[in-house]
C-alpha cells in the first residue's frame, strides 16, 4: 500500500534548484533510507514530505490526499512525526509530561484531561518500545538514546503512520543503535512507514528495505536493499568511483613530539601515558563515554588534571595558551559549539586564533588575514563563494575543513582531532583523511579520537583503545580489525 | 541507573531547598526577636504580614513570568501607575464602591501588562529589554496622569483603608486576597495542563513551538496576568499607605519581587519553580527587610544585605544543582552499554 507519493517535486531556493523533479513513493510498513552527500537535497525533501515546506512544482500525496504546507503540529495530527538527532524535549519535565504535554481537549473526547493520570498509558507506550524508562523520570537526566525513545513514544501516542528519523544514530553507542533498530523494525511490522536519513552505509544497509539515493537535487535511483552494496551506493552518491581505503605508506617516524605520562583527571580518565612521534597518526578508539574527548581536552590544557604530565617538544604544557604557542591545536568534536563561530565569516573564523601572527604590534592587517584565509580555503578546497561568507552557511564537511584549517595558518607540530568526520559526507571524509595524512607525512603528528570504526582502522598508524577511562591496549593498524578493537573497548576476553 | 531514584533525588532536593529557606526564616525570626523584642510585638508582626502580602501577590505573578524564561522589570512602575489611577478615581468619585476601585486598578495593570506582552510575545523584544523600557514609560505615565500631585489619605475612603487592617476573623482582607492568589496559582501550576505548558515553554521554547504549543498566546497571557496582579498589588498599596506619590509608589519593587522568586528556587532561566518556594522566598525577603529596620540597621546596609542574600541564594542553588548533575552524568557515563 502506497502511503506517500511525490510526483515531479521541484524546489528552488532563490536561483538554486535544490530538488529537481523527484518522484518517490513510500509504502506503509517499509524502512526507506534516503542517502546523499550534504547538499544533495535530503533535508528539503524530508521537509516537503512532512508538509513543512511546499514544493514549487509537483505534488505530494499523503494517504491519498494532497498535503499542504503547515506546521510540525499539523503534520503530527496527520500521523507524521520527525525524530531529530538531538531530541527536542523539555528537560525540566518528566517523561510522562513530555509525552502528553500537547494533548488537545478534542483528542480526549472533550473530557477533562488529567496529565497525572497518564502513568499507565505512558508505561504502555514505553513498553511497546521496550524502554525501561520510568514515566516519572526527569528528561534532563536521560541519555540521548532514552530521550529518543521518549520522542518516539510521544509520536506513538497518536495514530502514527510515517516516522522520519534524521541521523538518529550519530550520538548513540553500538548497543543503543541495535536497540533503536529493533524498535524501528517493530514499528515497521506494525505497518508504520519509516524514512531513515543517515551517513553510515553499513547501518543503512542493515536497517533499510529500500534505499533512495539523491545527488545534486535529483533522484539517482531507488534500490532494494538486497540488490545493492556499499560500493554501488557510494558510486551512486558521488557519481564516480573513489578509493575508500586511505593508503598508509609506512611512515618514517621521527623524534617524539608529544609525550603524556600518567595523566588523570578527577572523573573521566586515569593514568594515561602515550607518545606521539613525528610522521605519526595515532588513533584513540573506545566506546562513547570512555573518556577520550575529556582526555584530549586535558592534553590541550582546556581541563584541569589531578596528576600527570604533558610534554610538547620537551616543554611542559599546563594551559591552552602554552599548548597553542608550543605548536599544538585541537579540533573539537562539536564544531558548531566549540570549533567554529557559526554566525561569523569564514575569514574571521580562520583569523581569530591567529591574530598574533597576522597582526603588526597589535594592529590587525586585514589584507594579510584575507590572504591567509584564501590560501587555507584553496589548500583545503573549502567550497565558499567568498571568505566573507558565514561559516554557518557551509555544509558539514566544509565547516569541518574550516575548523581544521584555522590551525594550519600556524606552523603547528601536533593536531588533536576529535571525531574529525562526524556528520560529514563521504567525499569530504576522504579528503579530510588525506589532509591529516599529508600533515603527518610532512613531519608533524596527529592524535585522533574516532568512533567511526572504518576511519579508526584505516587512517592511523597505531591504535590505542580506551575503556572506562583507562588505556586498555594498543594495536598496530596492520593487525587491527573491528573485532580486536571492540574486544579492548568492551573488555571482552578473546 | 534506575530513573526512579533520579526523580526522587530531584524531588527531595526541591524539598530540601524549601526546608532550608523555611529554616532561614525561623532563624531570622529568632535572631531579630532576640536583638529587639519589639520585633515580635503584635503591631510589628501584623505590619510584616501586610507587607509580605503585597509582595506575595506580585511575586506569584513574577514567578509565572520567570517560569516561561522571561522577566518583568516593570512591576514596580505598574504598581505605581495603577495605584495612582485608582487613587485619583477614588478622589473624584468618592461614592464608588471599593470592589469597583480594585477592579479598575487591576484593569490598568492588565493593560500595562498587555503592552509588555505585545512587546515580548508579538514583537519578540527580549523581555529584559522590553520591560526595562516600560519600567521608565509607566513611571513617566504616573507623573503625567497625576500632574505630579500625590493622592493624600483624606482622598482615600475608609473602606479602602480598612482592607489592610481588618476583615473576617480579624484577618485583613489584604492577606486573604494574597492567600487566594497563592492557592489559585498553586492549583494552576500543579493541577492544570496550561500550567504544565508554562513550564514546557520555559524549559525549551523551540520544542514548545515544534510541538504546537501556543507559545505566543501563553507568553502574552502571563504578562497580562502579571500586570493584573501588579494592579491588585497597587490597590493593596493604597489600602495600606493611603498615599500615592508618583515618585516613589512601588519604586524599586522589582528588586524585592525578583529576589523573593529567585530565593524561592525558581530557575532564572525558566522551566522550574514552585509556589511553595515563592511563598517562602517572599516571607524571607519581607522579614529580612522589616527586621533590619527594627534592629536599627541603616538603609544602606539594608540594601547591601538584600543584594547579598540574592547572590548567596543563587550561588548556593547553582552549587547544589551542579553537584547533582555531575553525579548523574558520572553515573550515566559509567553505564557503558
């Protein structure tokens, strides 16, 4: 049964055509992945499907009725729900209150609605999802995975027909992903159609029944999951073949640049020692929450330590200031929050941390700043019309390149990167990996935290695995497999 | 970790805080009483009750505003304006019944609140800026309508003045009004859907829009309600002092009102706050200001003390909050798959 049909849907933003005559059908009871690089038109298509944006040409039929642009609330009453990567909930309210807060009088048949009486119904909804969260728990204290379940439960309260999940796995641990997929399959079997948007191909192949690939606003093809594979999907997405493996020519390792000994903080990690040498990319693997980001920030001097020592080029580092002037930069995990100033230009983002290099006795030299920024933009192939464009207007991959590029103005020796390619499309991912490799090959060093198993196995020369705040082992990248990393990360014996 | 224990820790924290404020209130009474026995004198106690009553009416309104992640700095000026208009109407029409005069004051307040509400909810001016502007505007209007002539005790009917001193069972009507406001607010915040939605709006305004809650309407409504309560406060001000001077009626009231709300544990960033906490916070502020006068502390040190106590309350609160949150996050972190 066809639930939703897009016919010849086109959409322009200004003069840019973001969707070009897209024909798409979604069946009830299927999980349908929509795949494409950043800027391929996925999010616009999803907004049109949900009825939040109306197409400039073409029609959308939901349940046989032509749908109209409206609000999220209007979409919800039609049985369409959107689940975001970061659930949009009310942290001060309880689970139960979050689920029922928008209950309308007519939905309860005109009878007085008592929020406090909804405990049983809430338990019932949550148990349909296999969630053990208590209806009276405050949402602020739940994990992202539990919050997603609350979000889905709120959608299930009504007659749910179409669930749209937008990169839901980005901040989940593997077992939470497994649970989410179980819930998605359960809903599918109850006849709910699910649109899944994601970047991780192995997840998409695991969960979807059908996969639609978009490129440059055009629908390239819709395939059945059983008839395709990763290589084909990548080819369709980027329109050409690429070599997914980063060649790691065995590096010439030089002297030690960074040496960390017995570093501990009060809560997140303890007694970590490592050495990073010229020419090396060192990977730091482990589960989400194993303390890797906190460790990286402490090495950079951004967090306080309780004991241990960080030596850079033979000098001890205590503060961010010493780290930067000693030749070390950090590209943080959350580029929107810590890595970039999204409301400021690419130029300012690149100049801001380097003013003492570009300015003359404290006076800024704007032309030099522009020259520097232009150079970084062309070196990293950042797609911008002009360096004065706002950083927030760029795609994820380009933002990440700016976040990395601002450090390349300086002659750094060590770059610490935290999840360098999260939320970045495949083409950019490869280029960022190549950049890191080039940086290391020029006699510098990279310390990289990654939860993307493929990235962790292919990019670094050596992998250290953390578990619950401690180093649990080291694997040379030649001998590393997904299994060997997971063993160390989870502490399961071989 | 079991989410149930999380909730109960949080709830008991709320109770702990309320018990803490109550403890400070008792402590203050003991200290002031032992420093100067006149503090416990019947006349002084009833004076405290009456001034706490006026403060309470405004603090309840302010709490609702702050829960929605807004603030109303203009409350003192609205109180002054509505007291002035009501006093002048009473002077011109001495035959007008008291309840009508009170309604006029509340209407003037509600209109002023509607101006704030339009600025914040419709024009989307940040409330701290919008009400900072109207604080000055309403004070100016008070001068304009009164022609800088004050309302004197002989202009205020005896029935009006009696509201602050007598009533059924010897409880002044003013106190009864405040109690009614408190009970209604308690019912609204704990027993109604609209009350819960007020918390939702303050907890995550973006999500509230997404879920189709009427953010605009509720924000406007809460400012109108605040205005009407400030108007009622204005009427009670007239009943108590029988004088309205355009230069000082309600001047600086916003400081006492906001202190009371924040000391009572309402999160200044919206999303949480209880009526019980606000009641206790108001008592603390009222007793402190009266007690400092009675034991002979100078005006300067009184202001110093009330400023310091807000800071202490906020610092203590965020300290406890952070500790609890850190404990929670450590426990979540330890829960690896």
